[in-house]
């Protein structure tokens, strides 16, 4: 009822694509993770009982995590600012 009476008319009025209400939840989680929010926090917000559910569903939203992890290790191992090229990343 909420979907037909409120959500869909709001989408039409705003000239937005016809999406499912559940897509908002997915978008919220994807944006939070892409912005660097902790996956455990996102899991709790979504109400997933298992961490693996969140990780399996949203792992694709973290494409630059390997690069950021390598940069973090570089800063830890080279505290004076010496940069090492990460060709594979």
C-alpha cells in the first residue's frame, strides 16, 4: 500500500526511474561502504544476522580496497614518506 500510494508517485513526480523500494536499502549500503564505512556497522544497520551475508552481497562495492590497503601498509612500513610503486594494484 505504501509503495503504490506514496513511493511510486514520489518517483514519478521527481522524474526518477521506477525502482523497487528495496533498492533504496541496497543503494544506502553500497554508498556507505564505498565511502569507507565499516562493514560490521553496515551489517548491523541492515539487520543481517550474519556478517558473511553483508560481505557476499556488497563486496563488489569495494573495488579500491586493495589499493588503499597497500597504501596503508606503505605508510606503516615507510613512515618517512618513501613511496613504493604498486604496479600490480
